[in-house]
């Protein structure tokens, strides 16, 4: 290291104008031993150089970097270090020991913090700092990783299954088996897709926290380990391409059974509305009264799976039903009795699973709420509805050249055929229906 002979005391200006490559500057008088060096990156560092009373060898100890540590502060710290040396102790040795103790304390503090960092804390961190919109320090809104609908869906997914099961546990204590047990409980109620969604978001929440340093370097994401185990066990966490269609006989059986079933009144209404319109149950569950125009007899779907808004034409039966329903609900067509917020789509599947477990489900081969939408589409074809109209009823986007050039919305045709379909459903439960005639 380059040294400098200097009879003048250091000044703040001397330190300030130092550049990379300059020789070390040394203080004088009672501050002898205080030196400042300017490194290759331009960082200026104060240190104390002295002969160790323990080893009798030249040693030095860092005091701090300029300008975080001023020259005056460096001189005060220098006198403290000199007092240690006068007592026969080595400042550098004690600085190294202190640094070791601080690292131990930091590790203990980190371990304690990890123990108090629960799964619920983990999920909230993921939601509020990544998934959802948030405010910057200057008040600007920073967009989240998902659109508003995706934000609410992610929160609902994790709070619906992960937090009730694991929320209060320490995040670093969660094991692969704990995650597998949680996912299998969802699979066993018949919600394989929901199980996959929970596992995916739970794993992402862990990855986000790991990236921010909330866990030690040795920590392994338990959700990823669980995913590997479930794959090895060939557990299906995705939906299979649906093929279930209810025949007219099965629809008649379902419609007669539904009023006295163990579905809640709101769940029954969702299923009826789905059968009348062919909408997705998620679209029905989230419907608000501002989306309904009883005069024009339309249901405005603003957000859909295809990201295209559309107007669903309502048959007379649906309009009569909504006219009565309007008197008993608030902002939403199908609110939860507890929260008054829209009923959750997964509640339909969960209630069906509970009824099957207790042998209270209608005596039909297994079906799901989404099978009703497929049954509407197939039923329209049975009634000789033109293909382009039946596709428009379901809101399917047209592909290829047809989608590019045929921009007709088929609203009048949809209204006509949905009315024919609703009348057909009525006929299935009518006493005059051949299905209800006693041989």
C-alpha cells in the first residue's frame, strides 16, 4: 500500500478532492495513525494504522467510508480505538470478534423472524406486493401482475383453501407432506382444477418470498416438492376435455329434483339461469344488476373468458325470474347470504361433492355445473339451431377467415333460439310431456 509523509493535518477539503490512484493521506498530531485511502471505485475509507500491543506487528482497522463518516466523526472514533490500544488490547482483533458476534445475532434474528413469518404472511406478501395493484411511496398506483379479475381470483383461491388449512403455521416449517395433504383434500372433493390452481399459486408465493430473501439459502420450496410427488403419483390436477351432456330425460329429472335439493336457494338460481342462457357459471355468479336490462331483456357480460364483452339475450322465463328476484337482492343477482358479495363458483362444486358423499345427489351419472352449458349447446343442435347461432349463444369467438370477415353478432337469432330452448325446458317438466306419460 502506498504511504504518504505529510506534516499537515487532514482537512475535509483534502478528503473530498481525493481521486482514485492518489496516495493515502495521513493525519498528524493527536490524530496520528488516522489515514484515508481512495479505492479504484472512488470510495474513500478512513482507517486506523497502528502497532498491535498483542502481536507487536503492524495492523489496521477500518473506521468507515466518507462521506457517511465525516472527518470529525473519524477522529472521534480514532481516539476510542487508541484508548483500547493503550489498555493493551488490539482494536482489529476486537473488531473481528464484534463482527462475528453481529453475524451470529443477525442469524438468530433471521431465524426468529422466519419462525414468526406464517403462511398467511407469505400469502399476503405475494398478493399485496406482486399480484395486486399497490401504491408507490409517492402515491402512484403501480399495476399488479394480474388484471383486477385475476387479482380477486388469486386471493380467493389462496384464502379459500391454503389459509384455512396452513395459514397459522410458520412458513419455513411447512413440509412437502403438508402441501400434498392439502391438495389431496381438494382433489377428493372433486375439484381437481381448483387443486391445481391452489398448488400453482402457493408455489409461486413461496418462490416470490424466497427471491426476496425471507428464507435461508438451504430452504426448499415445499410446494414444488409436493408438485413432484403428485406428478409421480399420477394425480391429475387439470381438467379433462368435457364430454358429459345431459339428455332430455336427464334434464327433466334434474329440473324436477332441483327445487327440493340441498343446494341453497342462490345456488339453485345460478343453475337455472345457466340452463336458460348457456352462460358460464362463473359469469352468472358474478352478475350485477347494472349488467341486466329488463326492458331490453339482455345480460351484459363485460368480462369473459374470451376477453370480449357481449350481450346475452334473455328468454321470457329468465326475465320473469329476474323481475321477481330484483325485489330481494342488493347489487348482485346471486349474493352469498353471509357476505352479500357474489357467490363463489367453487361453492357449486363443493356442495355437489357434499351431496354425493351423503347420498343426497340426484340419481344421475356424475355431472358438473359446466356440463349444463355443454348440454345447452348440444340441445340447441338437437332443436336444429344453426351452428353459427348456437356458437354465438355461448359467446364462442369465431376463428380463422370466418372470424375475420363475419362480424355479425346474431343477437336477434340468439334471442329467438334461446326462447325456443327455454320453452323446450318447460316442456320437459310439463305433465303433457311424453317423458312424463305413464305407459
